[in-house]
């Protein structure tokens, strides 16, 4: 029934909605209204048969889910999508070349392996991935994590060689770089194989939900710390100095100390080339950002810097004349596949788990962002399988672990990319360079690659802006961000991620143990109930307290829930019981005193009667008792009150201990309650019943 109510002449009419229905209880609902469906339990054999049965429809569904390219390639609109994918693929491929070379330095392997990692995985993801816009390949954070493991397993100290300088007393120590690089490539390849296996197994076991445990503040704090590590690791290439590469806890501080202690040997030419490249890249990125709506495709600043710096290095012989470090040998063609050295596996399990989870979380978060923007869906489990296949299969072709790149994905999407045909074309661009013109980049200065890496970190460093925003919105999420950042900077990315994940889980426990507890009051003339401390229009019902706490009740917070209940309502049954016992003791003591006085004065035990004519009340003292007031009928027919002293004592003993007679527990936010919580609630209901306070539960889910 609806009707319009006008509260005032000027105010618009309010729409009123009234509902009238009987009040049901649980017994009536389950016996009269609700009848559960009869379901015969299935045996294990029946369940296995249902899961493993084969049909043409099921086979087709499995094939389409395992090869998502089959869902969109047959209906690919050539006229609408091909030109956009072509432009996007070329733009992304041109960007992928310098990033592949640069990020290989982060992974502590020769630059050509970055090109291999920019070809094979991209080719595979085209067939197995569900996202149409992300760009798979090398990524700074993953490359740095790989580099930390590689340097730990194959440090420079393992490959030092002492050479005699004519005499037995003069020796020179140098590093066998060929043996070192070969060993580091083996470590990176085995690590990538293990990462692929972990991602593939998690995908087949439908563990795509694991990424939800890496909350956004944790990921952003972690990637910001990774940006700090990456920036520090590139300082020596920018300055042209030789310092060892550190790994493990406090590696960032050790690296900064090593650079500062050797800063006097800076190669000025290397520094100038690197700074010029950084200025050019920054200006190009700024122009692309300012005029992104007017430019048909972004200006390829990175490939311009690579080509120009390579030409200048070749023309001026920077390596020979100015001792500028260059890329040097880039073999033409692809290497034949080889089986990794699995003897290294035991030392890499923990690192591979961290890299697998971080790589997947990066990929799925960006894939979901683009899917939401363009109106399609991505499958987290299939993304795990796709990344696992990309890493596992590609590792046999000498690649290191990959994931999606934010900067390249944005370019691929903004330049008109509609499907992974763009990614396929980008991989063809990389293949062309590897097979035909890879030797052209041999004179490329390493400081130019360091400049590319540093400028690409700007987006990650902008995540420091999260701090004031989180300060205003959520202090707990700010704490997660800060802990992830500080732990990852000081302890390294692997241990830092573990610490951050543990802290994030503890923050969830803290939230359940520190919920907001309020007393609800009814807003006048409505069915709304709000916090009485926050809203002045909300008023409590006399003698009734409605308690609301936005948390489930389980072993970790059941005691805290009961303490908050007693504190907010002001009704503590233990305290009230103590008051009642004190009253009882006092009453017993008073009776004992009167009885002792009566025994000491037997002469006062005789009855003394005094008649008051005006009041019509008889006062007398009787044996064994106190004074009594009797009822007498007046002349006008009225009945006068008769009070006994014992009745007044009993009434005083039985008067309410507190003004609250009813507590209502609002359980609408309670998702679950365990056995410990249930026992605690039962106990507190009994305690309140002992002091004449009724407890009711409202909004209780039937699934608890």
C-alpha cells in the first residue's frame, strides 16, 4: 500500500511504503513454509563420472577455453580491426626492442636474451591468453627479481682468475665474463622453467584466485620499492663505473654505498651520453602525454634514442676512444632449443614461487582493467595457464621469466590495438631484428639502456602520490603500502613480498578484532535505525538497547565482541549480579539486627493498640514481627492501603537493577560464527537472563 505524506507545505511529498505480515518464528518457517528439496546423495563414482564424461559439446568447450584464440579469430573483422592492430603491433614492437635489451641487464644476462624473451612468450600468448590488449614480454620488476637470484647463484667471485704479469709476485685478477654469463643464463632459464611449472599447475588446479591476496596497496608499495631497486642498479651504468652487484637483505644500501665510494672514477663521456638520452626520453614522453589525443601514434622515443646513440657510438668509436661500455656481441639468428640444467632446482623453489605470483598478479590486474574498459571478460585460471605455458615452453629456447608491461600495454591499447594480432605483429618485429639486423645494435652504449630503464620508472615513482590519498581514506591500507615498500627496499624483493603479505593478512585479523561497535536508535517516525552517537535524530527506545558490530564472531574476537557489548550498552551482568548479592547481604543483615533487638526487649512484644479515629488506621506491634499496616474499610466505602515492613523489603530487593530490560543484537553484518563464538553468545545470554535482561538476535542469517 502506497500513499503520499506531506510533512510541510513547502516540502515535496514523501512516498510511503507500508508492509503488514504476520510475525514468523523459526519453527513455523521450517515446518509450514519452507520445505527442503529432496536430493539423493551422489556416490564418488557418480561424481567422477559426471566430471569426466566426454561429449562433443564438452570437448568443444574445453578446446575453446584452452585456446581462446578460437573464440575470436574465426569471426575476426578484417576491415575494422586489421589496420588498428597493424599500427599497434608495429608501435609496440618498436618499443619492445629497446626494453628487451635494457631489461636483460636487470636480469644479469646478455642483452640478446632480452630479445629472445620478447619473441617466444609473445607468440605463445597470442594463442593461449584471454586478454586482447596487454603486451606480454620483459618487465622491470620481474627482471630485477630474476637478476637478484642469478647474481646470488652465480656471483662474480666464482669466476675470478689470477694472471701473472711476467713475475711470480705480480698478478692481475680479472673475471671470466664468458663463463659467468653462461652460468647466469643457465640459472635464469631453470628459474623460468620452474616459474612456468608453478603457474601452469596453479592454473590447472583453478587457483586463479590467489591474486586477490595481493591487495592493490601491497602491489603498488611493492612495485615502488622495486623501482627504487631498479634505479639504484642502473646508477653504475649511467656513471660508467664498475661495482659489484649485490643481492639479499640491505642490497640496495650496499649498492648505493659502492657507487658513492667509487663515484670519483665516473666516466664523464658515459654520464653525458646517459643524461642526454634521459632528457630526450623525458621530453618525448611529456609530448606524447600532452598531445596523445592529437597524435595518431606515440612518438617512439626509445627506438629513436637507441638508433641515434648507436650511430654516434659507432661513428665516434666511443668504446675504444672514450671507454664507454657498449652491448658488444649480439649473435644473429635464434639459438636451438636445449633442456635446462635441473640440478639447480632445489635452490630456486622459493624464488620461483614469488616470481610466479608477482608476475601473475601484475598480468591479471592489468588484463581486468582493459577488459572492464572494453566490455569483455578474462579468465584468471586461463591467464595462469597462458603465462605458465609462455614461461615453461619459452625457457627451452633460452628466455627468462616474463609478464605484461604496463607501458607497452598502454601503447598497444592507445594506438588502436583490438586483439592479440597486435602482439603477434610486435613479436615479428623482434624476430626480424634477431634474425637479420641484430648486429646493428652491437655499438649501443649501455648508458643509453640505463636511461631507458630509468625514465620508464617515472610511472612507478608517481605511486608515491598514494600516500596522502590513503592517509585520507584508510590508515590500514596506508600501513600495508608503507610496510610493503620499506620491507622490499631493505630486505629485498623476495623477503619483502613475504613480509608484506604476512602484514596484509594480519591487517585483516586486526580489522575483525577491532570492528566499529555502535548503539542503534530509531529515527523518529521512520523504520530507520542509525548510530545514536552520530545522528541526533536517532533516539533509543526506553529500556531497549540495539547493539551493532560490523564483524563476524569467531575464536579470535568473541571476547572482544562481548566486552564491546557490555561497554556500549552499559549493562554488565557480572556487575549487576554483584549489586544484587550486596542487596541480599544487606537485607539479611538488617533482618538479623531486628531479630536480635526483639529478643533483647521482650517487654515490647505485647500488643499495643492505638486507634486513630481520623485516619481509620490501626497501628500495632505484634510478637515476632515489626509494625504492620492493615487495610480498613472507611465509612465512604474506600479501602485504605495496608503495608507490611517485610513486603517493602521484598519490593526493594526485587526492584530492577538497571533501566534496560532488553538487548537486541543486530547480526546483519555477521557472515559466520564458529563454535567458540556460539558458546560465548550462549553464555552471555544466560548471564543477562540471571539479571532479568532479555537478549534477542535480529538479522541472523540462516546459513550461520
